[in-house]
């Protein structure tokens, strides 16, 4: 009965504007990360861009959490809103951790699998950006939302494969050379893989909301 009562009450729709703004920071952060992975003298510039987009995302996350506390009727369960925006924020937080590692170790060149991982992460971010507007009418978009989240899961699997391939190549390249180069490279691979894991978490949160709403 409560569910039907909530269905007919007017809902605060600004959450979708906030989701859209946050997803844009995800796309911008992923693009900056991809540019960073091209390497060269401009690498620190793109690291700084990742940091800036992460700061922007934090501000939007705070807006969402404040709105959850102050809004009487939300588009879907308050806990689901918190979990979704937190998962999104974790994704760009992990991008920032990747950029911090690059700055810390003064990395300027990146292995081909790293660059390919960066491309896939941009795809993940774009898919999240496509999914969120569809959640304004979940019942009409179940099939599309399911397809998008499944695609994110597939991309996460491809990133995992690249992580393993890259580590193996890195080991073979440096086993008779500088061990520190292997350690640094492995650290960057680890962070990039974690970004894809966080995008998979976002997909799982979207799926959870879809299941509850249909």
C-alpha cells in the first residue's frame, strides 16, 4: 500500500540533474585519465585535471546526500540513491588514486595495455552517462538499462584480462632489469583495474534499483 501511495505523490526530480552532473565528471575524469596514459611531458597536467574533476564530483555527491536528508519524496529508495551516488563517486576517487600514483612515481611512459584499459574506462563512463537519464522512467527502459549494465560488466572483464596480460608482459620485460620499474607498473595496473571494478559496482547498483522498481 505504501508503495502505491508513494507512486502517486509528486517526487523531487532534481536528483536526476545531480546524477547527470556527476556522470559528466565521470566522463571528463575518464577522458583526462585516458589522456594521462598517453604519456609525455603533459602527463602532470592531465593528472591535475583528474583531481579537479574528482573535487567537482565530491561537491555533487554532498549535494545529493543533503537532498536525500531534506526531500520528503524521492524518486526511489533513499538508501538506493545513497548507494548509487557513492558507487559513482568511488569510481572517480579511484581515478584520482591512479593519477596520484603517477605523480608520486613520476611516470611519463605507459604500456600499451594500460592505454587500452584507459580507453575501456572511457566507454564505461559513457555507458553510465547513458543509463542515468533512463532511470527517470525505469519501467519503460528496463531492457535498455539491463543491456547497458551488462555491457559495463563485459568491459570490466576485458579490463581484468588486460590487467593480467599487462602484468605478465611487465614481468617479462623487467625480470632481468630494474625491479622498481615492475613495482611501479604493477601499481598503476592495480589502480586501473580498481576503476573498472568501481564502474561494475555502479552497474550493480543500477540493476538493484531496476529490480526493485519493476
